[in-house]
């Protein structure tokens, strides 16, 4: 069973990172001293759960973490600096620092370096997350030792619930749009005016026309989805937002 290290200091190591085309060495103190930092560590760059769930949700909630006193969100993986740099670019997660632990010194110091020869990976990090204040681990969420790659407690939502219980989470908004559509622009303006982030999917670039009918049962633009709910077009969105603000 892995040791929970709450109350202990993080390992003192130097991370060999890349900044553009240059090497940049960062010490543990550079990352943690005098700061509040969320760290989540995972088995490997470009791997499925890490790329599709772990990183995107931390990136999405990072601004909310900062509202509650967190200075930085850091992703650690036992990968070299070049791999982590490319993965960061591929993910587009601008709210996260990707920190390579290429030799596993930090992960070994955390007691969470494991052998993943079963996958041909070699030594990698067990999946975990922690809240660190001035170099001291305040809270740690370590995934249970189960077969495979468990992902139950190191997620961003669990960390947010610990840091700020009951905090309102950002809306998850997707908008099916098409170029030159004035109603689409009106819907986007409504969301922007309220500071609501959204993903705009454009016809023919991101999806075929048949997908509009399949997902929304409609032929008109835009079609807005919020937190998995089909809201409808621009007028429907206006009503939805008015009801939310009146509540």
C-alpha cells in the first residue's frame, strides 16, 4: 500500500525542462517555495485517460482553483522534457505547467514510482494528486492499488471539492455553428458578455450537416448544449440565461 505523505515536504529535486529550444532547470523550490500548488501525476504523456480526462479537466478548472488561492497547477509525468513539451503543445492546456520527471527522481521520492513493464513502459508514476502549500503536502489523493489504471480520486473535481466545497463549477457549453450565421454570432455574444467559456463547432470544419440533426434533431443554427442538456437556438439560449440569472 502506498504511503500517504500529508504533512511531509515534497522531494528536493531538479527538473530538466525545455523552454522553447533551450534547457531550463527548475528546482523544487522554484515550483513550490512560498506558493500554493496543485500537482497531479499520471502514467504517461499521450496515454488515453491522461489526454482525454485527467489533463483537460484540470485545465478547465484551473481558473477556478486560482480564485481559491492556488498559484499554479502542475502535471508531472515520468517522461523526458521533449515528450512533455510536445504533449503540452498537443493538449493546448494553457493553464497547466507540464513538468517532466524524466529520471523519476521526484516520483521515486514520493514513493510512487512503479514498474509498468506489463505495458512496455518501464518505471512510471502511479496516478495521484496533491495540494502543496509552501513545499508541504497538505492533501494527497492516491489512486487505489487495483489492476489497470484506476482513475477515481485524483481528478480535478475531487480536488476542487476538497479545496472549495460546494463551489460553483464553470458551465460546459458547446455551440454548433456555421460560418456567416448571424444568430450564431448573437449566441456567442450572449455567452461572451457573461464571461461564459464555450466551444464553437463549425459546420463542415468540425462536423457534417447530418450530425446537426443526429445530435439536436434540428436543421437550424446555432444549436447550444449546456452541461449535456440541449438548450436550442439563440432565442432559447437567451431565455435559459435569463432564467439562470433570475434564480
